[in-house]
């Protein structure tokens, strides 16, 4: 199983690794800085460097629990040592927008008990589906976004910890709700904490402090039905 270095340090941009198998364009490493996508966050892209040759990694995903790196034109790539490097600009954009949704979700949960039923995180934008806010007007939604921006300016630290499933399920609030959606076979839960305003079960990558997010800009709202409202946003 590939060691997931991004879980320990989201700011690690490259690592020395060993290619343990190559199957067409599918490459498996013994350890990796590449995030394979999940929880609404898109996968990383980047490069593998072997000797004087560079190979582009255009997709990364988990398949049967293993991180698979999809490599363009892999014919000259060999099993053995390699340097893996992510596209840092893309990663940073994804992290900023992922952390943005956590802050925003915390504000809506605080005021309305809103829960996130889905999200999608891109390099330059994101969307989040929230419950309990279908009756809000655009002015009220913007008030919540202004509050979220104030929390961002407060520059809360962002940290992670691993707890047992039993401990995660004993925590009150939205953490328990999210954990209940995670398969029972997962017995250790990674929590992402933002200052004292939010803590969520999450396997994604995040900034180190909220000031790195920037300012939240609301672009569109959409009623998705069944009491769910979609917010489309960007950080700038």
C-alpha cells in the first residue's frame, strides 16, 4: 500500500519514491505526495522524474485502496527510483477552496444547523450544498459569507489529528453526522480542525492558516430541492 505523505504534510511538493509496478499508463509508487481525489476535492497532477526524463502525471485516483498515478507516454519509465512532484499552483488552489468550504460550512452550521450534503472543489472555484437555508434571501446569505470572511481574516490555525471511530462518534455536532456516512470498516478517522470554529472528518488537503484562503466571493445560488441550497463560490 502506498504511503500517503499528503496526509501528514499538505505543503510537501515532492518526494523520492520507488516505482513498484507499471501497467500501461498506471504507475504505483511505494509513497506519494499526490492526492488521489476524494471528498469533493479533485486529484493532483504533476510529474515523475527519472534520470533525465520527465513524465507527466495527468490523473491520480484510488483503485481498490491503492493510489494509481496515470502517466502520459510511460514507455521509457522503469520500475525503480523516481522523484515525484505535484503541480503546486494547482494543489494550493485546491487547498484554499477546500479550507474555504470548511469555514463557510462552520458559519452556516453555527447559525442554522446546516449540514453539507455534497461539494465539489476545483483549483479556482468550489460549490457546496447545504441544508436548512432554502428560506434565506441573498442578503442573509451574504451576511453569512461576510462572517466567514471575518473568520478567515482572524487567521485561525488549521491542524489535523487521527482518532478512533468510537471517539469520533462520541463528539457532538456535525462530526458524528459525517462519520456515520463513512464505511464501518474505517476504524480510524482523520479530523481537520480550524481554530476553535470547526472540526470535521476529512481526508483532503488544507492550508496551514485561514489567511491563506483569501476572500470568499459568492457567484451563484441554486435551490436543489429537498431543502438543499447550492452555493457556488471562489476565493480570491
